[in-house]
């Protein structure tokens, strides 16, 4: 799996119904290339299916938070890949300012979130972190 596969999976996680033409535009690849990559990842089991996110799904992750990470060295891509392997990680964003990455988290319990935070802080290359719990979401 390379950077294109990782970016493709992230885009599909955000919205699995995104048309191939839009994915191609976002990722700077041809539709044929992305179709072949999706088919390969389905065949090798990387992609096991596509699903719909409902309000009930959000309720299953009632403990949500944002974890800001400071990192050192040139291992950002490797670190992002590792972060995406944690089940409670919903998205990883690069940013500017004090923090290098912002990680969106969703867990069923505070204990699950705490275990995830602990495991993330132990990853090589992370120098500092700050976590904020999301208490409520107000639609605009």
C-alpha cells in the first residue's frame, strides 16, 4: 500500500459514494487507475465493503475528541499511517501552527478513548499532545 492507496482509502472513508471522477480530481490520478486500485484492494481484503453512516452510528461513539500532536523528524507519513490503524481514529489532519497533526477520535467509552490516547502518545516521533473532548455538535 502506497500514499495513493492511503489517500484513496481516506477519501472513501469520508464518503464512499464519491464518484470516481471526483476522486480522480482530488487525488490527481486517472479514474481507471483509481478503479483498478479499488478493485485490487477489494480482492486482497483491504476493502471489505462500503457502508452508510447514520445518526445511530454517531451515537455508538458518544465519546469524541480532538487530539493535537507535535511530531519530530521526517516520519510524518509513517506516523499518519500508524494512526489510521487505530479503530477510534476517524480522521487525521495536517495543520499549521503549534500542532503538526489533529486526530479526530470516536469511542464508545472514556476508558476506550483513554487507552487509545495512551497508545498514540507511545508512538515513536510524537513529542507532545493535547486532547479536547467534544461535548456537543451544533449544526449551522
